[in-house]
C-alpha cells in the first residue's frame, strides 16, 4: 500500500441486524421489571439505587410492590471483565450509601502523595500537578473489588445479579426496547451445538438499562438504529494495565507523560499503590495515533525498563495483566439523548469520562443512580415511554457530570495534531475553564485518522520484567476454550498493512499476520474493544469467555 | 427417590493460592470460591436419577461459612430442590467431625441415596463420604465412574488400575462420584432465577475440634525451567542424549 492507510475503508459495518431483533420474544421468556445490561459500577449502582427507592416506597405504605430487578453480566463472576486505573472519587459512593463512611467502601488507601513526570528515555523530570489531576481526597482502588462489593450490596437488596449471561441483542417492537436476548453457550467453531449447549434466553423488561461499559455493542446499535448523534464522534483510548507485587513499597500516585510515547501520540502512564507493595501500572494511548505499527502493549513493556519504574518492579512479580478501551470524546461526544422507549444508556456506554482528571467510575455510578430515579418514577406512573424516561437526561444535564465534562470539553480535542501544541491549547482551555478556544474543536472518528508506515522496534521479552502478548493473555486469566466460534468480524482480502495495523493494535494477540494474511485467534480476546473502534467488529460471545480479572 | 448430595465450597482450581501469614491456612483475599468440581458430578447424577425416575427430591447439604449459601444456590440453579447449610465459620482438616455433623443431619431424612464427590479439591482427603456411610451403617462405593439404579438395588463401576470394578449394592447407600460419571450441566438463566426462591435452611453446626492439627502449609517446590536443546533434525540426537543421560527416561 503506497498511500496512507485509512482504517475506516477496511472496517465492516456494525452488524445491526444481529444486535437489534424485531421478532417477538420467545414464549419461554424471563420476565423482569428492569434489566441492567452489565454489572459494572453504572449498572450495579443503578440497580442498588432502584432497589433502595422501591424499598423506601414500600415501607411508606401503599408502595409500588415487588419490582424484579436483574443485572446481566458477561463475565463468569462479578468484576472479572472490569478494568480501571483507578483513583476513585468517593462522591457517588457517599451519595449511594449515606449511612456509611469512606472506610466502609472497597478502597485501597487514600491518595497521600502524587507526582507527575515528563519522561525521556532515561530521565524523569518532575512537573507541577495541574489542578485537574489533583487527587487529594480520592482513593486508589481496584474496580474488580468495587464491582464485587457493589454486587453483594445489590444482592442484599434482592437484586438478581446474573453473571455469565451476556446480552447479545436488543428485543424491539416498533421504537420500543422490550428487553434482551442472551448469547448461547456451548457452540462449536462452526456454530454446532456441543454437549454443554445452553440456548439463548429472552429477558423481557419494562426498562432495559444499557450499562455495557466502553463501546457497548447494544448501545452503539441502539444509537445507530435510532439515529442518535453527537456533536463530535466518540473517540477512544486503549489502556494496557498490569498489577505487580513490588519488592519496594510505593508511597504515592505517579503519572507520566512523554516517553515512551512519541510527541504526536496522546497518552500517558500511571502507577498506583493498591497496597504499599501491590501496584497498578498502565499506559493509556489515544487510538488516533498516526503510526500503523504503534503497539501499546509493547510500549508498556519498554516503559518498565525506565529507571522510574524499574526500581519498583525489578525483583517483583507480575500478578495480572489486562486491557480496556476508554471513551475519551468527553462532552461533545455524548449522545444527544440517553433514553428512549423502554431504554436508558449509562456510564461508559454513554461516554461519561473526564479525560483531564482521568475519572469515570463515579460518573458511571452517578448516572446509574439518576437512571434509577427516572426508572422508578416511570414504573410508579406505569409509563416507561421515551418522554417519561427523559427525566434521566434532565437529571444528568443538571448535574456535576455535565458540568465537569463541559468544563473540560475542549481539552482532549486540543491534542489532535501533536502533544506540544495540544498541551498549550489544553492548558488554555483549562485556565479559562473551557472557554478557550471558544466553540468546539472538531474531532474525527479514530477510524478515519490516517496511519503512516512506521518502524517496528523489537521488544525483548524476558519473562521477568517484560512479557509477550501470549504470556500477557495468560496473566489476564483468559481460559476461553479453543473451540469457541469466532466472535470478531474482520474485513475480507485485507491488505497486509491493514492486517499488521490490527496485529500491532490488539494487545492480546488476537490478530497475527501470516504470509501477508490476517490470522484471527479469537479465544485470546480480552474484550478491550480496541480493534472494534477502527477495524474488525467485536460481537458478544458466550458467558465467561474472555479475561478473569481479579484485582484490576 | 429421595437423594441427598453433600457439597463443599472450595477455592477455584484456577485461583492463585497463597499461604496466609500464620503459615497454617490459605490467604483467602481475592480468591474465588466454587462448587467442588467432584461434587458437581454428584449433583448432576442426582438430577439425572430424579429425572429418569420422573419423580423424587434432591436435597443439597453443605457445611461451611455463610458464603457457602452461594455454593448451595449453584446446585439449586442446576435443578436441586432444597438446600441445607450447616453453618460453621471454620471447617478443619479432620474429616471425622464433618462426617459426624453430616451423618446427624442425614440420619432421619429418609434418604435412598447419599451422594458425595470422591474428594474436595482443597484438602484431597477422600474421607468424609466413606465416614458418613460408616456412621450411618450404610454400604459405600467410592470413586464411581458409572452408576445405574433399578428398584432398590444399584450397580456401580469404579475405574481401577488396569480395569473396571463392578459393584452391586442395595439402597440406601452412599456413593462418591469420580470424574467421568457424567457431564455436569450449566445452570440456565431461568434455573438461576428460580433457585433464588427455593428453600435454603441455615442451621448452626456444632463441629467437634477434631484430632488433626495443621503444623505448616507450604507451596510445592518450583519446577525447573525447561530447556530447548536445539532446532531442526540436528536437535534429535541432542534430545535423545538429554532424555537418556539427564532425564534418564529412555
């Protein structure tokens, strides 16, 4: 390929016909009042708050009665598909559990000290921490632990938490969402039924709350089907994260910019102490990077050789590895509506992430709680129409979610076209509380960002500090059976350069190039959804497939 | 036919096991617990026997902490009818106190068959099932790989070194299940929803102290790393040499 590579030209369409069904739900269906799709912070906080509202209402006499609330989750156990940094703002926790104190929450320690560095290959220069990145009052936490904890709280309130059941499609009638159809389990490579086969189940509910997390397929399909747009397209970053047991304790939160990222790539690294000698380490990179051989996993491996990290990691042990995309488009990439007939969209599926402060967990939870309020009112009024559920849109628009994202609306977009120019523009946008540069900086989808040829630096994997993608996938706990049907849809007759672009982007080695042709190792997939943004489409697969994160 | 299945909550075989600070227990932080895999065979067999007979009752019994209710729910989701948790915060290594508590629970239950997994994967003791049989005065066939029940008699097959042992017995009896007895079903969504409404009785278990003391737990010695002796046809002689003189397997 002589010219620049435009990923969108090789990307298959979203398989909407698989994701939006118009046939009537099966007779043997499961009826619920509300089904949350995804047991992450958004879905679980939503389910918990809804159960609280129902309980309070019933205690006051003449209540709403029994409300069946279910949470479907694609991981085999709660938290196993959840990955975040994470430094968590406790705000939503405090609101959801008013009688509790911060010590009751599933957090590591409070952020005591934090340092921001500009890295070159051998040196680290300390930078002043920008106001948006200050974490005083926040806590280092593992999202897996948060999710398990929230799951217990939900179950205590009578919520049916159902891990191992991915929602594979929306059941619809006219404009209304009726519920979801789960994905079958126990299919062979050619789609044949194996001995452990479990057919799909139809779950019918008055309201379906889509809390699928980053790049939720049902949320994307719903928006496309309903023609729900946004001022800017949603854009994504890929984060690759490792959990290490350290030989030397880490006493502060570290963020870095610069090396090992070139100046025309947006991103940075983090290292957080979950315990004094257990640290999360990761590298997050915008998927609009201009170099087609850029590889986030390999960059993270090289980064660990930097003296700043090496002194902590050397002699320690890699405990877990994982990857996940992050919706980074911010305010201007939010869908123009978050609700419809019988449906609402929450958390990362809606794009509630603030890039400058690197926060999403508390927005996700808060959005779930707002949705719960709207759903509860709708159930009380026996009207779950779009007009009624629009209360959710209003609650979000009047909240700190909207305010925080609006304040930083142009910070991430400022970085298109280079780090230094971006840093100046972003700095001005921050100082003016979003008023600079006036209006909205246009973004293009990651899939249309042009990619140029690049060098392929060799990373020596030593199995002590640096790990190959195959070893990394093992450390994700991924034990997906080899006979599972492929869940990714790739374009056909792809030029070798495109295949190589996918192979470098995918941190889990799902894509390889052999004799210039794309080879797909679907069971390796850890559901990060990175290549879904620019290339082969990810579709929901059987429950329990994918990673089994424990403390990510 | 009334069948009891005794099950145990154990750490997942995929879990990363660490010895706790006191050196005498495992550190349960972040460890996922599951229904003991051998017990899954026992549950499945009970369900198949009930389905085959067209009637009957399957009761799941476990000893363990509160969290073992979840393990019982898994068996209920597979299709068992009711559950009993004999609550004990700490279950020691000695199988005898456990067997005594179970036998007391099962004694007057009117069970035709009591099923166990042949062992729990956490302590691998194989002890509780046969001990319960002894305490109840019932025949016991352990490590059963194939089972047929007709009228009031049963025929069980055990896979032994170099062959199959066929055992006949009368009901009531105690059976412990081996791998291969059947293929345990996955709980379906409907089954899980229904399991939440099935009766699960929780009683306190008065476990005796037992006669076994854990002195020390230690992880197995690390295996030596493998070695690649060469590549291509030239490596064959080096490999044969290494197998003969180093590994001493040829």
